[in-house]
C-alpha cells in the first residue's frame, strides 16, 4: 500500500514539474472524497474503464483522478468537470458515472 501511495505522489510530482502547477490538490479531504467516489461509483464506467480502475494509483491514466480531485476541491464546477471528463473520455456513455461522482459532493 505504501508503495502505491509513493508511486501516485511521484507521478503527480512529475506531472506537476511538467506543467509548472500542482496537478491535483491532495489533502485528507480529497482522499476521503476519492474513497467515497470509489465506494459509491466504482462499478460505473468512464469511457471503457470502471471508475475503480481509474482510481487505482498503479494505473498510468491520472486524468480521472486529477479532474475528480479538482472537483472535490472546488476548483472545477460540476459542469466543467462533466466537460473535462467527456472531452478526455469520449467513448461510451459517461453520464451515469459522472452523475454519481457529482452526487457525492452533497
């Protein structure tokens, strides 16, 4: 488990170095939100992958994790989150998954 956390932190730090800004806000609150999303929405799919897979830190795709953390921190509105996810993951119908994630904000 510690290895996964280190891997995610290293990956986010590397990406932050590329863009010059922090990719996803990381805090106990954002981690709690991501755990809540995994529990409530993990079976839904974004594109062709289940949310649980997209939240796994051993996955090379950090876009879903990044955008969802920004949503939980309030740096993305639900509408901007929906647009970001649908523009990066155009395959399939993402609506049920996105609706579930946004519902976790309440």
